[in-house]
C-alpha cells in the first residue's frame, strides 16, 4: 500500500539519488533507509502503509506466471517491493506511488538493487496514470479502492491481462483463483474481452 507523508529527510534522499551528472546512484539499501524510513501503519492519502510479506509477493508473481516477457505494474507501490521482485524475475516493471517521499525511497532501492534497466518507480496517482501496456497488474489496496479502480482496469487493459490482489477482493467480480498464503488471501483474475458475459459481470461489480 501507499501512504502520503512528507518528511524533511526526503532532501537527503534526493542527494543520494542525484549526482552532478544527473544520474541516480545509491550504494546500498541501508543508505536509502538513512534518508527516509517509513513506519508500518502510517496514514496515507487513502490507506495506511503496510508492506506485503515476501512470501506473499512471491506467490502473487507466481500465480500471475510472471516472465521476462511481461510488463508488470504495481499500483500503490509503497517502497517498491513488488516492482523490484518482478524486476528480479527479468520482467519490465513499474511501481506507481502517490507519496513523493516513498516514491524516492523506492527509486533508491531500485538503484541499490541494480535494477534500473528493468524497474522504474513513478510518483503519481494510480487513478490518473497510464498503464495500458501492462500484462500484469498487482494491487494491495482497500476493497473500496479496488472497486473504484475496476472500471479503469476493464476499460484500459487488454483482454488476458492478469490482475493479482493481496488481501482484498473486488466485490462481486469472482476471482479465478483464491490462494491462502500463511493466512493471507491472494486473488487472481484476468481481464475479459468486452462484450462477453464475464466482462458484463465485472463491470456490474464496480457499480
């Protein structure tokens, strides 16, 4: 999940990310943490920030069958954990995070992991962002936000695009798979083709 908290430490984080040449650089994740360290449960724009456990991240990417041919978007990227994990699998990945401080931290982590060729973090609003080229979309948002986002997912994404949500479903849009990962739910759907009964059912769930 994302959060919306501004810290004066972000200034230090910008210093870590930007050199005189304009090229981003970070020595390691510990250096990133020195500049900005979010706290679990901090309130944000629409949600509080709670990181997805590593085992859940891995199962989310596994159920979506992420490969190096995929373009993965993590909506509400937080510290970039899911986008970074997708990048490690060889996929092209983009995390979209509303909070500027958190987005800078995630960018720093991407640098520290040497994944800049595969992974980007964008500061922005997921409801206004363009992710039409996604083949996989991952979520860890609240149920109301999932439903608010659902019409955009159905309208913008290509049929067959895989959607994976940690913890929260999408109302009456029935998932194709539901996993239990250490007591945490993971839901999986694919975007149906417009004009099909499945598409109509998904659209109806968003109203």
